[in-house]
């Protein structure tokens, strides 16, 4: 194991991650003009954020830092591949992993995996994805932070699962077993022409919150799993339609059932992706 990665994880264990993340959340909601403008300018410089593609480049149009961080983009900035068989990326980011689910095991990093049951918080649901396909996409602070549908589908349920808030960068993924099944997350399951699929929002250290278009901000509840049944509501979303957003860098995980999706040859670990581009083909 990389000793630097091991030390990085050890330091995270010592930090009051939830308290720190909530403090950041409070600061990011500040409407004090000088403070929110300072935070935005520092973020643009530190993370090399491309403000030119934002719907507005005027800092005064953002009420607080969170509004800037979850900013909309100019029309056409993220064209969606509308071919009927195209599966598109739900977010901007870098591919951490993509491949086959081995029975119910999902690869986290070289030599490390975790179970779909732990990730989804339900063993019965996990059986649906046995020997299916998955991908993990990491969103860094510089990325566009809205999450969109990889294909058309109907929301049938969601599950908020409390947990840790470790960083989800590559170093932590390599050094901390079961990282994505340990962190706070929101599991969203959809019905589609490709069968059922899951999209998981994974929280991380300094992530100030997860928000969806159907429930708004997911208020953290330590120790309390929240299941929500949407099967009787007609919550349908088209491919490329926005469904949620992160209030800082984090990760999206997709799970598909067996023999439903084939990844593009170019879609592999460490490759950069943008929301809307084709990452796979629906069978």
C-alpha cells in the first residue's frame, strides 16, 4: 500500500469530518457579499474552474457560494448524445473504475472491492445487479456539479444511508477498503427500457450536501436509514435531464443489470468524461 495514501486516510480518521463538513456548509450558505465573492474567486483560482462556460460569469448573480458551486452552464455546453442506444455520462468527472460486477462484488481499486449489498444498503436489491455492470465517476471541485440521467427512466425508490465522510479521491479509494459503502450516500433506483438501474450519490469530506429535484436537500440524519417509495408517483426523467446536485466534489456510481449495457472502449479508469457524452451502449 502507498504509505502516503495510508497516512492521508489516517489523518482523515482523526478529523471531525461531519462537524467540519457542516461548518463548511454553513459558510457556503453565507450571503455576506464580500465573503461569498472571496470564496468564489479563491475556488476559481485554486481549482482552475472554467467560469466561461457558466450560465453567468457575474459573481453578483450568485446569492452564496453554494449557488456558484452548483451553477448552471450555458445552453449547449454539455450536448447530450440522443441516439436511442447511447448511455451517457451522468456527470463531469474522471472514471475511477468501470467494468463487470463479479457476482455482487464491485471493484474499488486494484486489489480492493466491496459488495453491492453494502453499497445499496439492501441485499435483496443487490441481487438484481449480480454479474451486471458498474462505473464509478469522481467529481473534483473544478467539475460541473449537477447530476443528470444516463438514460430515460422512472424513479421507483430512494434510500438515504448515513455514514462516514471520507475523501473520495483516488488515494483514499486505494487505501480505505469499502470506501463507497462506508460514506454517507443516497441510492436512487429507476425503471427503464434497460431494466432496473441504480444511481448512487456518494457524499465525501467537505461535501455540504446532496440535493435532488424531487425531494430537495437531503437532510443528514446520523444513524437513520430513510427509505422513500416513489413507485406510485409518475416521476419520469428523460436522458440528460437534471436529477440532482452535489454541494462540493464527490462521486456518482451507476449499477446496471446483467447483459444490459456495454461500456465504450475509451471509457476506462482515469479517463475524463463530461455529462451527456456517450459512455456505453444499451443492448
